[in-house]
């Protein structure tokens, strides 16, 4: 048993996912797992890119004398920084860590609900801000669906 398989077994997974997430030569399911995890990474990158756009827009608005609020800065920064945490969970999940995969699954459901719920509070943030934050939440909705799909459920049976 190689190190990757031992790690996967220790974390409650049955598949062998290598460090790149592309699986091993064990079969097509492992390759498909890697493809789905690559799509999850793309969604997380999109989430981070929109978060960076939000922060940059707030910075430009503040620099040009438009009204911004501490809420806009803090929320934008927190959601942008959450990208790095989510990428870390994804990296650990690629290595077979079922707990990290479960955290990624959970945050990909809870975060969009929280983002959209807060955006619906009247007067809390400008419409453009809510729209951009909502777009970033859509990327996490994609992660939520992908992490609950059959391919990743099979790769991480302990998290069903």
C-alpha cells in the first residue's frame, strides 16, 4: 500500500487520489474524481476572482470620493480571504482528507445562503455590491452541487 492509499484509508476514503487530484491508474473513477475536483478548483478560483473585483471596486470608489462603508470593506475582505481557506480544504481533500472534504462541502452550502441572506437586508449595501457578492455565491453553489455528486460521494464515502 503506497503512502497516498494509506493516507486515504486513514481519513476514511476508499479511493486513491494523488496529490494532483488526478487519481491513480486504478481506474476511470479516479480520473473522473480528479476532473470533478479540477472543476471545484475552477469554481473556487472564480469565487476568489469576484471577491478580488469586489474589493478593488470598493477601493476605487473610496479613492474617488464615493461613499463606502466598513461593512463593505470587512465583508469583502472576509469573503476574499475565505477563498484561501476553501482552496486549502480542497488541497487536503485531494490528498484524501475526508474531514477537509466535508468542511468544503459544508461551507459551500452555508456561505451562499449567508451571502444572499445578508444581501437581501434592505439598505445594508448598495445594489451593485449585492449583485457582485451574489455572483460570487453562485460559484460556491456550483461547488455545493459538485461535492454532492455521485463521483465525489464515491470517493469520500465517509461524508455521505
